[in-house]
């Protein structure tokens, strides 16, 4: 999708973060802000081919996006982790999207 990938200002391995999301179908029934665990050292920079729909409240990093046609979704946290309480709902929404 052409987004630039760069090294994050701070590496996040096993850190629980607060994330705020928008109106993507991925987040139906998920509180507007939720906790998720992060394991990464890279982040993306947005461009006009994606719609950012989730970001970190800690550092503003993009935590989720989708394409305008909603055929591609991307996330930068681990919904399958025990430390992401809304993760099961996010995964269920993904399967139904």
C-alpha cells in the first residue's frame, strides 16, 4: 500500500498500551479506548491509500488501518494476547468483515 516503515522512537516489546479506535467494522462492540499488548520496533507512516482507524494514546503510533474499500485491514498490536481483553471480539469482527 506504499506506506513508509520506520524504526519506532521507542521499542515496544510486551508493553500494554491504551488504544483509541474509530468506526471501522473491526471495532464493533469494542470500547472506544481499550488495552492491547504491543510487540514491535517498527511503525508505519500514513499515506492517502489507507484510513487510520486506531492509534496509541501513549505515543500516537498507528495501531490500525483499513483501505477505503475495506478489503484490507492492518493492526500493530496483538489481539490474540491474554493482555488484550477485547481481542477476541476484534478477531470475531475481522472474520465477519
